[in-house]
């Protein structure tokens, strides 16, 4: 089972100009290597059978005949292989010459796709030798003993994907053929190119490929010729790049003197999921596709399934970018949170905001957002009422950090112990205070929420919620306890990102003591602190021991919520991402826990308070996630149980 992945390759052979026999031997070697690696489709450069820089030799019949003979040789050599090869060659057609891509599989030419847009650069005036595919009437041509369809409007269907082809300059057109190919259903575009080098040109190409792949929600495989082409006037450095919806999957080194083969798995299931969600893509299909009749789909050979192994890198922290992007992401998220809270304060005319400060990550981030909001509005930080509410499980470390942080940030501090109120509540219920069950825990959370709500009424303010996206996904919140607030600023921030946001503020604050306090909060184990500490005063109730590692749950959440992947595929990706961190049994255990909790706890998400969306994933019942509270998890749990 390939889980929607399609293995592709972009291969750059060494060539000799006008020597098809040598060139086809180099191509065959790469194709055979690719077959051995389980590659389904391999793309070679533009005019790779002859070399691109033949110039007026393209007008020589001998070269054209030898190119056809080389293609026959390739077809015979690969007749027993399942791989689909896309090779460039010149093709004589109805009194003209076309710059074509030939699609070859198991001894057959499935189709010929001519280049549509021909450059007129001084060094490459292709119109001197070739006719545009747009000017050539569609039909068939006898080549290599086969009648083969010639058309710019061909799609190729395999059991795992549909792909289309464009050649080099086609991509630079205002409306590239790939735009129409993808609207007609192509999941992947292969571009056979002969892009020469110039200063700054490669950077432009990268942007062009990323943009087109993203705009068309497609996989894009680019392959340009390299060593061996004529360097009489220009140099061809060998460019190979593979993109998936704007994301670079693989990139070859340029200026190599040996053949190269770039491999990647394109996630077609993910692309199709994104297209279904993107109503603009569907609307563009309906508006643009006026000439349905001229498009044709060619079925490739149905071949036996081959063993599949995933080689692409999978980021274990999909919500957390790295390097400079993390710095930019943190700043942007805080800006979104601050703007959302500012609007709510101004709209309600509130004089204060109230929030519980525990000394943990979530309440710290919420407090930092409140401080940033009040500063932006020009309001006194004294309008932020931070309430620390020590309970039975509160440790000295979290209590001290909570109080110190509030003092350092200059907000209003209140301390209200919940111990006596909870003991009275236990007595009223006839609950044994030594029995640390769910009632014991949840009563503390609800007591704290009651204090916050009433304090907000008392100060003409509203309660700012602290719960994050990961807790909402798992239902790790007490219903009408920490589950409830009047505005949840962290509602779409996953736990793995909360930690980085707090660390980012610590790294950018000018006060060293504040930074040290924030960093100690970052290093504190995550806990609701509802169970008494041990004899040494250490936290005994660690959240990740109970529900599992948040880095795993955030990973599961991202691929289930953002892409709609099934458990088997999420497990495959998780094994690739966390293979050095968690064993398979651990991943399976917590994946099942995630699926169970995600379904069973939907009722808490169905009545969430307002909160700003900051990224691609949100569980707001008003927009991003609308799921019945009583939906069955049986299909998901069954697949989890079948994982091995």
C-alpha cells in the first residue's frame, strides 16, 4: 500500500551533442537504476536523446533518424520494466519538426507532447528549427513502428495518479500549459527543460516552480540538461527540482560532471485533499474549462504493485518551523493574538481582563498576549488581573514562577486559595478528599473557573482563556472548568508551538530576570497540578505520562485535521518522523489514544468560546471543524488496531 505516495525521479544524464547512441545508453542506465528503486515515473531533460544544443544539426535527417533509432533501443531495453519514462527528442510531423516529450512504458510510446512556447533568445532561437505545438494540428505520427498520438492536450493516467507534461519555456508563459493540465485533473506536472545559466536565474526559477506548484496544488518535477551540452555560448548546470504544493521536496546539486538522479515521493492523496477543500480551485475549473472535447487521457499499463518504502523526510513538528522562519512565525502569531484580544476589549468596553496564572506554559502565553495587547492599546498593565489559585497539587516551583512573572510584568496580582472551598465542596458532596478521582480533580478546575468568572464581573472585565489547541483536540480540559472563558487567545495554538512562543519572548525581552523566569517555565513539566506533590514537593501528575507526548499528538492532529489522512497513513508518516525517538508500539499506542479521545471529546469543542485562528488548523465549531458530538470512532479505532 503506497498511502497515496507516488515515487518520481528527475534524472540528468551526461550527453554528447548529436550522439543519440551514446545518449540513450546513459539514459537507459538511469532508467534501470530508477526501476530498481521502485520509481514509478522518471523524467529526463528536453531533447535528451540528441542533446539540446545541436543547433542547425536538427535540420539533418541523419540526426532525426538516429534519434528515432535510439528511442527504439530504449523501448526494447525497458520492455520488461514497469517504470514510465519521459524522454525528450525531435519528431518530424506533417512537414514540420516538433520538440517533443515521449512517454514510454513496456515497449510502447503512450503519447508525444510537443512544446507549446518556443523561446526566441539570441542563443536559442528555437523557432529556427521547431514549430510550436499550438500551431501543429493534433493527430498521430508513425514513429518506431507505432502510430502515436501527438497533442499538447494529453493527460496520462496511472493507477496512482494522473500526470501532464510541459517543456521548459512553457512554464514561463503567462498561462502555462500546466495550469490547464492541472485544472483537467493532472496531479503531477513533469517539465523537460534545457535551462541555461545566468547570474540570478536559478533563484528566479525556484520561485517560479514553487509558485506554480502552489497555485495549481500539484506536484512539479523539473529536469534540465547538464554536463555534456555545448558550452560554446552558454553553460547548462543540470537543474533538477521536485516540489509539492509549493514545498521543495528535493533539489540536485548543480555543475556536476557526472549523471544525477533526484528522487522523491509526491503525496497525491494530500494534493487531492487540498483541492477538495480549496473552493477557488474548483471554481477556476468550472470557469476556465471550455474545451473539454480536445483533452484526452491516455491510460498507462497497469502493473503489479511493488513494495513501497518512504524515503522523503517528514518533519516531526509540522506546526513549528525552523531557523529564521520560526522567529517570523512567533512574531506573527503573537501579533494575531494581540489584535484579536484588542478588538474584543474595545468592543466590550471592558476595563480589565482576568486570567488564572498557574506558572505553566499556557497561562504564561496568555498573560504575555494580554500584556502585549494592553501596551498596544496604551492601557495600564494594572488592568490585567492575574489570579493565582493554589490548590492541592500546586508546587513551589510553579507558584513562585507565577507570582514572580506577574510582579515582573507589572500587572494586578490576586491570590485566592481554592483549598478550603474545595474541601467544603467535597463535604457537601460526601466525597472522600483522599480519593483522588476525576471528581476530585475536576472540582478544582471548576472552582478556579468560578473564581475567575466572578472576579471578572467584580472588575467589569472578562476572562481570558488559556487552553490550547492540543488540549482541545484531546479533550484534556474540564468541561465548564478550564474549558470555558470569554475569549480564548490560545485556542488554535498547539502545545509544541506554545513552548516556542514563550521561549521566543524570553529571547527577545530586555529584562534578564523576566527571561530567566520564562525559561524556567518552559523547562517545567506540563501538569494540571490537581494531585498533591510528592514528599520532595515535586510534580507527580505529568500530563504526557497520562495522555501521551504532545509532540506525537500534535503530529497526529496536523495530519488528521489539515489533510484528512487515515490512521494507517499517519502511522507511516509518524514512523518516518519519529523513528529515532519512539518505537512503533509507542506510536501505535498513542495514535489509538488520540483517535479515541478526539472523537469522544468533541462535545467540549462544540461549545467553545471565541478565539483567534492563527494557523492552518483550528477546532472552532463556527468555522474550521464541524463534527457531531456523537460521531462514531469505530472505523478509525479498527484501523489503529490493525496496524502492525
